[in-house]
């Protein structure tokens, strides 16, 4: 604890030094490209609050929602690269959307990754009356009845849709996709039995699993998570070697931001992510802490782009 306090003090001093070099001690802006209450918004607000404490400067949440996160993401891409505008970045607008449609920004050209902060696992869920006791029985039943069953997603091309398509391909399931406008209506119809199953975030599914309205068969990440207690990874229960995926969240800044500033921000994020309080608060919104510094985050982004591009290609997925 003493180490964290000392490190935080050092960062505040470094902020003062930067101010003397022409970087005034004025508020930073954490642009959240989603509406209030959405998962990225909740995570972005936690980060903004904790970064304010560590940096000794206000970090103000700034919601700029629209177009599946692309409006706010583009705003940051076109912002001054001075370290005062940060992006609460996430899988959809950064990894998935540019693979499916033309975006006003180029992720590789317009952004510098600061740090990955966490991962949101997805859960395979059905309604309670679905006639399978576990993941193996689920796959056996669906595989034995090609074309009979359907799965819901929060929309064509959404991260949930692509993860479900990847799972279906891994498990060799022949099913029908039913897209919805958001995870809430999708899961409502899974609960009601109009659609057989879905793979959705722990934040969206676990309250329904805990209340007995949905049955959880497995999680999409390779290791068990306290966010979904008692639910085994699908990779383990089904022998799907290599099936390990979730929705990531991180922090990015405009390209051209000086490296000393990016390094300072990355160090501050690392300090924030080491805090037990931060971990507890993020867990309440369905995020498992997975801190990765700038270079490692950049490699991770490349891997994600490659993976989702392959899912899209093999599934013939397109947005009309």
C-alpha cells in the first residue's frame, strides 16, 4: 500500500514537471463513446475517478454516444494529441466495426494504445426449460438437429454476434441467427423461449442466471472467473482448444501524443488497476481486470483484429 501511495505522489510531481514544460494542470477528458449506464460508460467513469486521484488532475467523463461507439471514437481520433483527451476504448468501435464498415478513423493510424484494463467474458445461456443439463448435452442436442435451433444477439455484427458465430463454428452447430437491437431484448426472448440461446456478457446474463430465469452452460474465456461462479469455461468442458474470447476495454489517446505523456498516463492506469477498490468496482459491472501496458496492448489489438476478421470471413457476415 505504501508503494502505491509513493508512486502516486511521484506521478503528481511528474504532472507538476510537465506543467512547467508547457502542459498546464487543467482537466483531462475521458471520452466515453456510449450513453450513460452502458458497460463502457460505467468502466470509463470508474477510471476517470481513480485517475483523477492518482494524477492529481481532474479527469472528466465526457459521453459522446452514437453509431455503435464510432462518433466518440472519431472525436478522439481528431482531437489534439496533447494528452488531455483520452478514449475509453472498447471492442466494438475499435476492433469490430472497422472490419465490417467504413469508419471515419483508422485505428492503426489515428490512435496510440495506452493500456488495456480488462476483459468482459461472455456466457452461453438458455432458458431453464431447455432440455440439456450441461454444455456437452447442449452441443450434442443442437448438433443432432441442424437448422432447428436459433440464437439471439444484440445485433448483426455486434461483438456478441461474432463471438456466438465463432462458438458455433468451433462446436460445428448449424443454427439460425436472430439479431435484436440490444442485449436486453435478445435475452428477454431467450428467457421466454422464443430463441434457444445466446452468448452475452456476464453483466447482462448473470443477474438472470442468479435469479433462475436463465441457465448458464459455460463462459467464453479460457479460465474460470469469479464473475461467473460455478460456470466452467467452454474450452474446458467441450474440449474447444483455443476458444478464448471476450470484449476488451482499454485506454487510448490520439496518435502523435508525446511518448512521455503516454508513458505517464500508462503508469497512472497501472497504479489504478492495482488498487483492490478498483478491481471490486469493476467486478460489479462485469469486468475482469486484465492490465496490459502499451506495447502489449498494441500486440493484443493486432491479434483481435486478425481473429475477428477471420470470424467475419468464415461466417460471411456483412452489414447491409
